[in-house]
């Protein structure tokens, strides 16, 4: 099944989000703070990779899209490409993104658009991802002095990337509609975690809206260089 | 095998020590399962903790050489398979640390011993994964050897260990098949891919044979473990079984095994194979392998860097336990 041209733009945006975040979470393998988190982070990464493969296949060949596009052709949010940082940064990124994804897929699942069947499955996965991020945000925010400081720093650092998900995307009219709910949900979690909701802007001159146009942050180039190297070294090979 | 249900204790639990020993010996002899609350000799307990801990440590250290390729996996399908495999290994670590906990030893305690170098993990993981084909070779050979070692442990006399192994072996067999399939794709691929596969098999073959441990006459724990039915076959028996299985598989893969002395012996009904370099085995075991430092350093670092996260979870739990208590 291939999507209509309007849906292709949306599938690429959502597919790239899932692909890139899955890759970042995959970098945790063997480095997680506790064995249970090795399992949980890999689980989330696998869900996202599954979503990415379905979405990219709507657009074309999944491997050609993942491995042979240049940096400027990727349509993912800048939020998901941000480096893992410490566990607090990874959790803040998870909270922000999974809340967005959960709300968006909830809307898409309820509609009758091309993504409804995919969204129906993804909404269950993202509910777990969101819950995982919420549980850790509470523990880190309301844990020790150190964990509180680290979690606050992570929230503050990533805050400026949280306006981008709600920019209009062709074929994805639902994205801007979930912003209010997103802000309410994230605010509730942060407050319960005794954290301060940042006052800074959620969009910057460059930051927000740029990823969907193919403008990324510096760490992203290195990430895809690593991801694509082997595939590109053997043109035409099958694996 | 007589089934003993979980939690059931053998009748002479209250009796004097010699009685308990007799009951234990009879249970082992009758192929019954020893359960956590049953009386067991201290040496049996210690031997199990040593073996289960080493096995658990091998699972979590074993994540490293394969995780090394997650971010470079050459197709999304292979990436998904590899991530799932590394995740399974973390899961195996969890079951095994839990099995050790039933013997009264905490995960924390065992991890401390691993980090301090006082407990071992399988030496195979002290070899590096240099190319993508190493992921396939580990699946085919290392997981293949692990299965050969572990299937008999599903019948081990200690219940929780045996039950953990049943589940682990099912997953390991998937790992072994994906490794074989991945190597087959390489072997039948471009000349460069074929060469990559052959190079990986050349490097992993001998270390895989060493995974069965030293020859029977030099194996320090074997005899007692066999008597207790923790172990069911000798190192050399299992090694032979593995070689006999691997030879036709290598042929099917279109790859050769790096041993000029490898040939079928009609008389024995087994393959003869060349001498293993035991000096290398002991050297790697002592810490001089290519990656011993790297593996343990990464493990320690992950643990140390994660300390504040574990502390936060503990602090949160204790705060909220208190709040709950005050509310009541």
C-alpha cells in the first residue's frame, strides 16, 4: 500500500520521528542505569522502529529512505534527534515526545484518514511510552536533590524544542490541534514531579518548525553518518 | 522425572543434619527438583550461586559486543532483530539474577562482585566485534554453543535455575537461527560480504569451542556439579556435540571452519578436530583478552553513572511509602 502524495509528507514526518528516536534509544543498549531500563528502553525503541518501518514503507523502500537520504531530506522533529545526554535528558525527551505522539495518534485513530489503522495500534504503544516517561519524571523530579536538579535542567534544555511538533504539516491537520492538551498534560506531570514549568519560549528563531523542513541540529549529521555508513559502503548489497 | 511443585518442601526439613543430607541426596538421585525452601548443603548453594551469577553476568556483559552494532545495522529489519536480541539478553540477566536471589544472594551483591572482578563472565565476550558479520557469527556459533551448554541445564536439580533455563533456551534458539540466517545472507551476497562472513567465522570458531570450558581432566568444578545434577554432561562431551552440529551447518552456509584437522571419524561416529590453544583460553580468563578491560570498564561506568537514578527511585519510593503510612 502506498499513500497519497499529501499523506506521504505526513508519513515521512511521523516515520522519521520514530526512526530517529528509535536510533537514539538504541544507543542506550548496554549503558542503562538499571537492568529493567535496558529492557524498557529497548522495548520503546522497538515499538518506534516498527512504526517507522510501516510509515516509511507507505512512502517508498524503507531502507533506501533510512540509509540513502542526506541530512537535509529528513523530516523529523529536532526534539527527537537531540543526543541522549544523561538519563534525565532522555526521560524529558521521552515525556515531551510520547505525550505528543499519544495525543496525535489518539486523534488519528479516532478519524477515518489513511493513518487510522496504524494509529490504532500505535496509540496503545505510546500510552505505555508516556506512562514510562511520566513515572520516571516523578521519580527523578521528586527523588533526591541531585535528580531534581538534573531533571529540571533537562526540562529547561529541551523546552525550546517543544513548539515544533505543533506546526502545521501537510496532510496532518491534527498536529496543531493537540497542543493545548499537550501543554496541560505535561504541566500536570511536571508539577506533580515538583518541577518548574519553564517560562522560556517553546520556539526559537531556528529551533521549532525547522526539522519538518529538513533543517536539523549539528548532532544529527553525526548520528546519521553512523547509521548509514555500513549500508552505504556496500551499494546494492542485500542484508 | 518426578515433578515437584513450586514451594513444596521435602519432608525432613525439620530433622537433624544427617537426615536432611539423606533426603537431599535421595531427591537428587530421584531426579526431583530442589526448591528454594528445601534444605541444601552449603557447598551446593555456593556452587549454584557461582554458576548462576556467572551466567547472569555473561548475559549482561554479552550485550556489549552486539550492542556495538545496533547503531550501524545495515537494514531496518536487521536493526529490529538485533535490538530485540540484545533486549532478550537483558531479560535473561533479570531471570538469572532472580534465580540467584532465591538462594539468598541479591543482584546488588552479585553486580558488586562482577565490578570488582571477583566473579567471572564467559570469556567469549572478551573478543571484539569488528565487522557486521561478527553479529551473525555470534548468533550462529556463540549462541549455538550456549544452547548446547544450556539445554541440559533445563533438567538441573535446582528448580528456579532449571525453569529460567527453559525460557532462556527458547529465546536462544531464535538467536541462533537469526545468526545463521544473517550469515547465510552475507555468504550468498557480494564477494565483499562473503569475505566478511568468512573472516568472522575464522575469528569466532576457536573461542566458541573454548566456551565449553577446560578439558574434563582440568575442570575444577565438574565432578561435584555432575554428582549434584547441576551439570549433566562433561565439557568435552558437549564440545564434541557442538562440533558435530556445526560442521554440516558451516557447509550449508558455504563457509569453511578454520581447522585443517577437522574430519569425520567413522569409527568414533564423531568429527575429530584440532588441538585447542588452551594457553590463550587461560590468558583471556586471567584478564588479558582483547576486551576484558573495555567490557568491565563500560559495565562499571554504566553502574556508577546510573547510581543517581537508582538513588532517586529509592528516595521517591521511601517518600511515598511514608506519605501513604501517614495518611493511614
